[in-house]
C-alpha cells in the first residue's frame, strides 16, 4: 500500500509518490496520459501535479494541453473526488502568449485571477486542491542557471509577497483553491511567505516544489530545516535528473525519443562532474542489485523533509518502475554509501 503523508498543516494526506504530468501533450498523447492516470489511481496514488504552462518544453501551441488532458480524464472517468490536484500559476515571465494582452506573466491580481479561471476551465473542475506559484515574481536563479553562484538581486518592480498572498486568499474564500504552495523558491522567499501569512496577509503555504535528486541536494542546505520546522514539505521534482540518473545519457548517448534527444534541454545535468557522479551512483545501484532509477527514486522518497516525490514517465514500464520504487528501503548502510559519494561529488547539477 502507498504511504500517505500530511500536506503541510492542512487536513489533506497525499501519496508519497505524486504523478507528474508535464510530458502530456508533447511527448505523450492524451490516451497515454489517461493510461498513466488510470494506473496511478489503481495503485493508490491520489496526488497529481500539473501547471498552466505545461506541456514542457513551453510553447504557445501546447500551453495548457496537459490540464486539458487531465480535465478530459476527470470527465470521462468521474474521478475528480479521488484526486488531490495540484497546479501552478506562472511567475514573472516574458512569454507573450501566456496572457491575452501579450505582456507576459506576473504574480499580481490580474494575472493570477486570469490564470486560475483558465486552469479551472481546462481541468473541468470547480477547484484546485493545491495552487502553487510556479516561480517567484522577483529575479532568482531558475532551473539550474548559475544557481550555485550568488548574484546581487536586480532592482525590479517586484509584486509584494503580501499582495500575492492577498489574491490567493480571495481565491480560497471564493472556493476556487483550497491551499497554496511555492515552487522554485529560496529559503529567504519561503520564510517571507510564512511570515507574511502569520502576519495575516493570506493563506499559509503548505509546500514547496523544488528540484531535488542525488546530484542536486542543495535543498538540504537551508530549505530542509524550514520544510521540517515550518511544515512546508518538499514536493521533489526531477528525482531522476531529467532521466540522467538512469544512466541512459552516459557517455554522450542520445537514445531516440528521450527528452534531451528531442528538445536539447538537459544542460542542467551536463555540467562538469555530473557524469562522474552518476557513474558512481550507477555502480552502487548495481552492487545493491537494483537499477539506477530505483536507487535514485527511493532516496528522494525516503528523505524526512519530502512530502511527495513527483515522478514523471513517458511509458507505462517507466511508470511501473517509479511506483515500485516506493517499496525500496534505504538502510543506514546504503545511506552511508550514498553520502560518501555525495561528499566527493557534491551537487554537481544545482
């Protein structure tokens, strides 16, 4: 049976494995997305994650396609009440096609209210259980771009955190969302949201969705303590490092149909030292009699600050591996071996 964990300080309990959906609409067809949701629900997974921006890579032609696929599945299966659904509103961005006025996205009232109404329509539902800010309104290093180098913040007209929370509170009051979360956020930003909520400016954030995996454990440096002390648990994305931790890209390999082969978006995992680190984890997995994907997934799921591990698959066999990984225990001995590799190959893909 799957494990269910508290979502922050809310009354919701979500499966330790969350079904990620961002490939549906480009790499995966609607029928394939429906098959994945059928299988996940049958296996006890009650937590699905999407975003208004999906599918990925972001394009005007496919924006919103993943939410539409999920909405059609809800309608055809009658399963809305069995799923804790998470989606996201885009942070500050310049993609003209994300909004009808062509001005890009912000985390202000006009943008958020437009985004939630569009998402609800595509999803064919009256509410979203967890509505997340996909990335901040202020400038921060995102998606591996120089994320290990501090840059002095640029002076921009940031939407105040209190203003964003105020809009989200109105959406909670209206019944359009139940709870709120962060994504691609920093330790400073997370605590500012917590403090603003405690000061009465809006709902308390229940979670933070950041990248976390064997070659990117930067969450542990500051955010893990916040996650545990403040009950703002991690929804870990990229537990397989966009597939690199399976070993399929080792030695420059480019298997047909894979994300990096199709879209050339794997630069975060092609930095110096990444391939060597992955090789060490692959060797450890082989020694333990498991495949590299299982070791990487089980490591993430078993961290004490992780609420749910967001797995993504482009095939049913991949999904089967991901779901089965929850049964794997990371013993103290295995953790010691993993940490020994981490000590030498520390966060090469932040």
